[in-house]
């Protein structure tokens, strides 16, 4: 996703039509690609609408993340810890405990489906993208290998295409329990997500659990101490299974 700043006209003589066109192949659009959304930018009630010729598809440029650079020319962060995620859909859910350091994540997608990953609580530098797996099974052209500029872009959302890997880096300096998940809802539902538990010792000092919630847990025999399994440290044995809605 992108945010844009639009410079408004000085005159309120005309109103204008805006056009947002989506070329995504990952959306369920009943075969309607591109999807076109329009609306009115209103400067003055009752003013005529000025028609401006929209550029054709051949004039559009879709910038790659690796081809852009940040204005403040911040160089790639030095890596303290590296995590590799191999996305086999329906099977991947993982937890990582982090402290204040720079984390590099390599997300590899050996599947046909694209994944739009969103980082909650962080922005990440886009360092590198390239081919992964065997795209010939889908008769796709191999993905090109691309390395970022000396001043890589920061994003809170990245697209990991089918048979592609992406390398990103972020600074784990925001204590909390943060999701990194695919924003296609049924992918997330099937486990394409990661939970980062960041600086839990600091988090325990900053936040407290209301007594009402502790009482609710006790009534359901849910542990109120330890990790997600109710155990100390990284012991996740006897972790309760995920709860799925009935069909």
C-alpha cells in the first residue's frame, strides 16, 4: 500500500474525478482486472467537473521497491539476528522472542500464491528480492534478482510473489507482541503468520493485566503466568491446539 500527497489547485473553479486502478492478480475480482475505483474531488458545490485525459496503460510505471531510495539516505542496518521463513501455505506458524537488535528476515515463497505481508509495530528496509523455487510448474517467467539501492526503502507492507524471496530488515525497538501476517484473510486463517514477542521483560514493566481478565482465565483453567503454553522461558510443550470455527 502507498500513501501519496496531492497538491491542491489554488482555484475552486472546477471539481475533478479521481481514478484508482488496481492491477493486482491476487484479489478475488471475478476476472475483472484491472479494478477501477473513481470518485469526485469537490472544490466547490455545483462547480463543473473538468475532464482530464488519463494516461494509457503503456505510460504507467510500476516502481520496484528495490529501485527506490529514501530521501534521508539511510544505509542498510547492520544485522544482529537472521530469521528464515519458508512459506509452505497452510503449514507455517512461528513465534520468535526478540530484544532490541536489528533483525533480518528472509521470506521465501515456493508456492504459486502471492503473499502481502504486513509488519505490525514496525517498518522494514527492503534489501533484496529474487527467484526461489521452481516457477516452471506454472509456466511463469523466472523472477529477476534485484538488490536495493545504497539507501533502501522502508515499508510496513511487502509483496512476496509466487516463487520469489524477499530480504528485509527492521529494528526490534518496540516492546510488545507483534504480528507479521499475510493480509489475504484466508492465508492468515491457515497459518501464514508470525508472532514476534519483543523485549518481554520491558513489556512486563510497562503493562499490566486487569484483574477482571485474570479472573476470567482462572474460571477457564487458563494459566496466567509463563508463556503461551503457561510454561517458563521457551518451553512450549502442551501448547493448546488452535481453535477453528465450525464449518
